[in-house]
């Protein structure tokens, strides 16, 4: 087969291919850098670089480095200081790491804290509201804004801090960095074989497209609105947790549990003995949790007694396709959250699947294997999905609100019961009969509804936030390709 030229023509590069596989790439000298590794010049990367330059030539935007857009770009500073950091349990300064970040946001739960002295001796890594954070070690390329609600905090060596100049919109810059173009071009500069990293020099020189300020604001405002929706969702979730705590006495129980589990032994009453004889099954926290649940409400029922239909495991599919029915697996289900975007696709349609796995709003998904015990409520947008065989499908009686049920099952009182019942050696899982024995307090309908309302509103906010962020990234990509409708945002001529 003789070589043929690809359809991708550019004055900067030219691909010579055999069939559909590139065999050779000719480069214009402008694209040559101090790197000679093949991945650095992959056609997809060269295409992104070429499109970006063409957009600048057409005058859709200007190309500027991050350093030109910022008053200040810094990482951790002196690594020698790291060994001097003192961590504290509470009332400290938040110390951000990559694990605390996700696209466009920071998860405040689980953030480590350091004392004030450690914070003050590391001025280069201080973070203030409005700073752009970019992960540069480990999982490279996650970009987020330090939100207005976060107090001054600090960060470790894996995060670059970018203080954007007033004339630029930091939310637009974050949208670009998290877009297809931003990620691809950042990933191009990653080095390291064991631990991937992006050095601070490459971070500073990273070029971004800067359109007129009103276009930056049009795109950046979507990110800002999403941040506000997420913040409100976090507040609603915390309020729901507080209501559950008040109703079931979770905080009081945790304090009692800490005191009662200090001993190296625990006496089990005869009525607490089951068919299992392994010591793991009788860990004090397990026994005490179930005892507390029994006392927590006037009515307590096992899961098996609140089901309106039999528990059904999903279907087993292994052949994935580019387009088809969303197929939810364990990794797509987390507490209160179902991610359709991350799901694989399968040829099998919902109507062709076995009876009992068709999803309805208000149904509950429960992960039974691997990351077991993750519980989320099905909403209208999930009903076109299939679930894997490692997820259980539950349909509850009307006496139990599904959102309240999910809140309880995702709490320590629910999860500890599930964890007690799992079995396995290499991979833990829970069976349907075991799940049916988990105890659930049946709170008054008004209390359940109040909790459920807050959880449902939080989920709606998060979904709307994700939609806005997706639109912001799409706007960036259309801008770069010259496909953004500038007339729709008040630009003429």
C-alpha cells in the first residue's frame, strides 16, 4: 500500500499515513521544541496547536502566556520546609492537596489542617479566594478557583497558585485549562516516568487564548454560577446531615463509641450472636451501631420489610460500544450521585433487558461489590440507563422516602451495618439476603420529607452546575475553533 497524505493539512505540520495510521509527520520549524520524544508531536496535539494559532491569526483572540495574565504564579517554594509542617486536628489552616481538588472545584471535606506557625512560614504557597489552582504533580491539569467562601489557606508542592491580573477573568482561564484544548496542551508538557509532573517554568509559559473581556465574562460567568450552585448544594447537604444527626443522635453516638472502643476486648450478649463466628463480625463498632439503630426510633425495620419489589441485580455486559445505552457500573455510583457521563455504552436497550432492572424515578441503586455500600436515588435523567450485575436495584414502599433512605444508608449507621455483612477474600461483596437484614429507622414522614427535600435540591443544584460547566468548556472549544456565535453575546463586526 503506497503512502497517502491525510486530509489534515496545515502550514505547520503535514501527516503522511498508511491507511488510517500516521506513519510520518513533517513539521514546520516553528513547532520544533527542546523535546524529541514522539508523543510530544502526536497528530492530535499538533492539530490543537495549529487550530489555536489559526484562531489568533483570524483575530478571534490573542495568545498570551499564563505569566503574562498573572501578577503571581508560585508553587510550594522551598521543599525543605515540608518537614517542618505541623498538622493539627481542628481549628487550623486548611492545607490543600491534589486529592482535595476536582475539575473547577475544591472538596472541603477531608482537607488536612496545619498550625498557624506552619502557615506563616510558607508565604509562597498561601492561597486566597479567587486564586486559580492548577495541579502540577501526580494528577496533572486539574484547574479550580479558590472559592469566596474559603478562608485563607495553604497548599502543598503539587499545586501551582496563579493570581490573575484584574483585566482578565480567572473563571474563564479555569474553563480553558479544563477544556479539551487546555488539557491536551498541558498534558503535552508533562515529564517524568514514575511521578508525572509539570514544572513551574512550563506552567508560566503555557499559552492560552484571550478573547475580549466581555467574551471572557460570558464564559466565565457560567463557571461562577456553577460555583455558587455547588456552594448552595454543599449547604443543603450539610443541613440534611444535621437533620439526620438530630433525629438519630449520630454525634452523641460517635462520642460514646469512641469511649467504648478503647478496650481491646468486648463482651457480646447472647442475643447478639448470629450464624457467623469470625471475630471481625463482632467488632465493637458493628455491635454498638446496630444497638443504637434499634433505639434510635420508635419503628425500626430491616431493609427486606420496606421493599415494594424484589431486589434485582443488574445485567452483565462486557462488549462496549461508542454509542448505545448508558451502562452504569460501580465506579459510576457514589453516595447520592449517579454519573451518566462516565458510564460506558452497550448495544442492549432498556426494553431488551431482563425484567426488574428498568429504572424509575425514586428507585434506589446500591453497589454490592468492590466499592460496596454506595447508595444513590434514581432520577428522571437516569431512567434510560442499564445497571451492571454488581449493582442492586431497590424499590421501596411508600413509608420510606428514597432520599431519606439513601441519607441513612450513606451515614455511618447504615454503612457500618453493610460493612459488617460483606464477605470475600480478594474482593468484598454483600448478598441480597444479607442486605435485607440491615436495620433502618422509620422516622416520621415529616422528618423524612424535610431531609429528602434538602438532598433532592442539592442534587438538582449539582446537576445544573455540571451542565453549566460543560457549556463553559464547549464555549471555549467553539471559541478556539471559530464556531462561537459572537452575535449571541452582543458582539457585532
